[in-house]
C-alpha cells in the first residue's frame, strides 16, 4: 500500500504543520502520527537552583512553551512541583539524592506555561497538543497527596478550559486526529490519580495514551532519524524497528527523547520529510 506523502517542495511552517496537512492527518489515529516533543519542557528558565546544581545541568530548552509550540513541538513533558511560600505549582527538573535531598531547579510557573498553550491553540484550531504530567512532587519533601493532586487537576481545567479534550475512551491511540480536534485541542495525561471518570473532564490517565522512551541526547535531526550512535540506531529507526504488542502506541520524535510506536506506523521516508524542516536553532542543553 502506497501512503500519501508530504510534499517536500512546499514551504513547511512549524507553527501550523498539523493544520497545513489536515487532509493527510485528520483521518489518521494518533499512533499513525509522529509528534515532535520536548523533554523537561518547562525548564527553559530557572526560578530557583539548589546548592549543587547549575543551569548547565538543569536547563533543557531555550524557548518558552509558546516558542516551542511555534517551532512545531506538540508533545510536552511537564513535571509539576509545589514550591515557595505561596505553594504554587512550578515545573521542575531534579534528582532526589540520598542524604542530600532534591538537587536541581525550579523552572517556570505552571500556570504561565498552561496559559501559553491556551493562547496558542485558540489561534490554531487544528493543532493537537499533548501534555504529559509526571514526577509530581512537593519541593519541601512532603508527600504529594490527594489535596495536591486535586489542586493540580483544578489548575489544568481552569487554565485550559474548553481547549481540553474530554471523553471516556480507555485507549486514545486508536482515535483519529479529526475526532479529537472536534472536541478540543489539548490532551492532558497524568501518571497518577486520573480515572476514566476524570477523563470526562479532560483529566486522562497515562494508560489511555501509552508511550515509552528516553531522551535522544542529540540536537541533530539526521542522527535522530538515520544514523547509528554509540551502537544504537537513530531514533526513528528505533521507532520503525519496534515490534507490535497488545496496543499501538503513539510515536514521538523528541528533541530530547523518543516514544515507541508499533507495527502500524508512518512510512520512514514520510517521517523524514516531516521533520527535516525542523529549525536547527531548537536546542536541548541537558544530558541528565
């Protein structure tokens, strides 16, 4: 079967790549679309650094969320932390070290990051954005419990409002882009606490959007797509080589990671054409 292809001769606009290719993408389920993503998306700035950390090891992006959206990123790795006297949610990039505790950085205020997503999708109605919330923590070391989790859910719902995609599916990977965009623009996925009932309010459990992977540790698109590095295939070669199991997963070409896709996948040449226009100034500083 010959797949429809991206016209490589057309000028590609990262800010509207989904809408610009809607005829191709709208009928595809999520697992047939490759999403460019960013790792530790919210630590493009530092609100607080711990004693044994530095920007060299904690800063992961040079663009804020709006800038990343404009550059074409559609999958975001957000790690909320309750921080400060006002107990507000921020993004964080850290490690919990024995006898020392948290070492790393507090990044941008989460509310500001979500506001940037809402503003972008309000002007770009055919762009689908996935927000994955994980590694939730209280910066003071106390447990991240039900109260904090409900506060986080409330913040996401308040900030994104009608842009949130709601539903009761147990597996979003097989739902088409067109079906999802008809409901909203943002899929908010949480590693802990979300249920099928909460998904009706736009709060999805991680099991509804299965994925797996790690950061790519390179800024070069050819290395992520084709090249062998340190004995490993390029990122998209790994995606294409992954065997199918019980579910189809979405695939993601992360500027700092890659997610696995299954047997039903986009043609590798098509993926290459999609992402070779990625602006070279997109950078990932950290390898931690």
